[in-house]
């Protein structure tokens, strides 16, 4: 029995569908891989989730790029976590030279990027503290600066 042209066309269509499905799976896998520099809001949120789940601790400093006019508020970082806005503060290492009105304006409540800038972000906290802030986000030019600023802002001893 000979197979006709319709059979070959249908096999081609099925092959294309399978190829698209495989490509979709591969893109999802690659999308979850970090290639060194992360979105600041995502780095802060992931760090806060990690620390809040454990109850205390300090994340590894992560490199991140703020784009010009990027603006991050506490509520965006907290998302749906059971953390009050007053329990989270941002802090920037003044010695780093990046925390000024020309580069990065950091207050306890927000971060406002005036230029494209690469920074390190560390999240730390202790949910057993009786006063705020319980969680902090430290920002610095180097990883150690961001970690030290985070610990200082949350008054957590090394």
C-alpha cells in the first residue's frame, strides 16, 4: 500500500509542532538561568523571600543593574509576603560613591536611579526583632559594602 502526499504533509506538520514544543521547553529552562546580572527588583524580592522564610539571615551579595529612571518601592519588593512596609528599609553605603542625587537616591522607603548603574544588593533580616526594621536591603558598589550596609541598617551584629 502506497502512502500519498497527504501523509507526508501531515508528518511535516507534526514535526513542526514537536519542534515548537521542544523549543518552548528549552526557552523556559534558559529563562530561569541567571547569567550574572539580575533585575534589581527581582533580586530584592527573591532575597526577601529567602530571609523571611528562614526567619533570619543574610543573602549573598548579587550584582544588579539599575536602568535610568528605575524606581523601586518597599511594597513592590514585599509583594504578597507577610511583611509590613515599616519592617523593610533600603540602605546604601555612603562610602561607595554611588549614593547621591546624580546616581542613586536611596531612602528608607525607595530607590530611585538617576543613571544606569551597576550595584551589589544584599538582603538581611531577623523576624524575631521587636523593633523595625526587621528586614533591610543593602546597596553598594562592592558586595562587602552592600552586606555591611544591610547589617548596619538592620542592626544585626556580624
